C-alpha cells in the first residue's frame, strides 16, 4: 500500500549534500527495510519546515515504527493512490 507522510521540522530539515547526508539517508532506508517499508521520495517545502513523503509499506503502524526508529516526526499518514492526467489520454 502507498502512503503520504507529512512531517513538520520546526527548525527546518537540513541534510548536507555530502557523504554525511548520504549516510543519513542510507540509514533511514536500511531501518525502513527491516519493517518492509520503502521510502519512495519526498517533497520539501521552500522553508524546509515541512516534508511530504511517499512510502510503500504494509501498514501505517509499520511506517510509524520506522519513523520512531529513525527519530523522525509524523504529523499525518494518508493512504494514497496515483492519479495522472496521462491515464486519460486516448
């Protein structure tokens, strides 16, 4: 199942564009895999205070579990499906 996870980072989310940032993201991916959760991608607000993350996983509980393990906040988890204007082309 696919989910959108909204998070708030009051001080902003800053992931360095270097090896340290790559390691931080890799750690999240590794921890998620233990619960069958896949981080697909994320959108970040211009002020870095909000993220809107797409995850595949077995349940909202599994996503909450991995968020705790990764020390990441969760505001909301919403089940979603894909809607694309290209589906409607003839």
